[in-house]
C-alpha cells in the first residue's frame, strides 16, 4: 500500500527524485502517477500549483520551493537563481483597501462560487477553497493567511445566520471542511427555514400592532442589548414617536452619544424623508441619530440617511428590525431538537 503525502510533500518528493526543475503539469503528472497524493477536486494541477504558490508567498526564503521561471519550480536547497517576474507599473490612482465588511462579502461569495462550481457537491477544506479562490483571481489580499481569514469568515457567517433563524449558505462538516446547504435539497434545514420565515412575518405583524407602552419597553430592551447606557426619555418633535437619549458603548473605549427616535405609523405607511430630516435637525454637536420603526422606509428616507457631510442617521425598521431582535433573543423563544446518528466505529466499540 502506497503512503499518501500532503500536496506539498508529494511535490517535494517528485522534485527531489527528478533532480531538476519541473513545470507544474509535469509535477502533477508524476505525483498522481506514483499515487503520492490524492484530491477529490476536478483540477488537481491547479490545486497543487496554488499550494506551492501560497507556500512560497507565505514563507519566502524559508519555503522548500522556488520559481526558476514562470510556472517552473525547483527546490530551494539546490541554490538556483530566483525568478523575478517583471511587474507592471502601478496605476497613479490606487484603490482603497477593502473594509472588513467588504472583505467578508467578497470572501464568502468567492467561497460559494468555488464550492458550487468545483467541489462536485462534496465538502472541501477551507485551505483548498482559499487556494482555488486565489487561483481564479476571485479575491485579492495583502494578508499572509487568506485561508485562516476565510475559515473565520465562514464560521462567523454560519453562526450569524443561525442566530437570526435563517439557513446559512454554508455548513461545517468539522475539521475545516465546508459545503453548501443548497446541496441538501428540501430536508430538515429547509423545513426549519420555512417555519422561521413564518415566525419572522408574524413577529413583524405583532410589532406593528403592539400597544405603544409595550413597544417602547421592547425597544428599551433592544437598546440595552445593543450596548446603550444611560438611556432617558425626552420630548419628541414628531407625532406618534418618542425620543431616547443615551450613549452607545462599544468595548471599553468607543462611546457615541445617540438620539434614538422610535416611530410607529399606521399599518401600510412608510417612514418618509421629512422624518429623517427632523431627527437630524434635532441633534446636538457630536450626536448621531438612530431611527427605529416596525414600518419600512421610503426611497427618499433611505437616500436622506446616506447623505454625506451631515450628521449620521442610521435606520432600523421592518424586517431588519425583526432580524436584530431575533439575533438578541428578544420577542422569541428558541426550541432545541435532538438528532441522533450512529457513532464512529471506534466510539461504538468503546
């Protein structure tokens, strides 16, 4: 029985045996021919090339591998001249670095594309997914650990979706392997999601019909969960609304003075631009605004909240308000169900 090696160990063994630089295609052919390494992916050459490339990029001169020409690899211990690609001159205007939110969006979407198009409906390890993302040019990063970044993003997205009562795009099979819930069809997860969608709609309807005092108390609980301190009720300049003044505390350092306007309109009506303007006009220097409502917002209100060079006013309403309440376990009860499965053979025997 042949011994299975990691992709990098298999490539090293082939190059050591050859005693000369080889291109990636030839390295892959020899690795597979000698059964030194196996992969469930459809493009073993691309996966192997990505692994070597990432290893060189991460470790630099400490990598066992080096390029001698474009697409040609050698062992660093041979002491051969280093290949230095000719780089294009950078454009005069460089793009801004991605924010953490943008990075999360790009990485998660890229991982979804890789799994959907290259995994053959089989879970893949996050390192292999990251390698394929880099190979296809789906992500561009200055970081030295894109695989670890991807793993953290997938863990976070799965946890956040479950917290909000939604089906995550991804599922974790453990030990760093991920798949797509879309592969599962209309199973238990699908039925749970259908149930939770109905509950979210029912909760939104209840918010729109709640007694004013009860709704005010509910929002008070939400503000505490979000990190507000020293919240007091103040007179409001808008009909059918209340104003709450408080300080939003993030960690132990960031403190932001906020005016929270809670507005309730008759069912079917949207919050208009003028409501956002009135909240902004009521703000003192160094204050920010937050408008909370069970209603939706008109296009004018949304555009007004995003206006530049004015005091910020955030909007939280409709379905988004329901998601935030659910994420903080306010207005809902979580029910657990036990699913059983056969234990691993070693556990079964113990």
